C-alpha cells in the first residue's frame, strides 16, 4: 500500500475552494429539514386535542355572525 501524497498549500487551496456540488448538498439538507418538519406536523396533527382546536378554529372562521 502506497503512502498518501503530501498535502501542499496549492493542493489544499484547490480542494477547499472547489464548490462543486455545494448547491446540491444545500438542497439535500433543506429537503431533509422539510421532511423532518412534515413528520413533526404529522405527529402533532394525529393528536385529538390539536385536531379539535384546529377544527374549532376553522368553524369559527367560516361561521357568519
């Protein structure tokens, strides 16, 4: 097994300044956060108490007084 090549300042600059794939990684992180938030909302919405509060809120908003 050959040793790893030495990391020169030029090679380090090329590695760390290369932003190839950065936008894709940002989209992946944002998508994972959105999925986690959606999962949290599903858990909250399955609660009978929360469902009752939201149903009452919609009924009051749609009622004409």
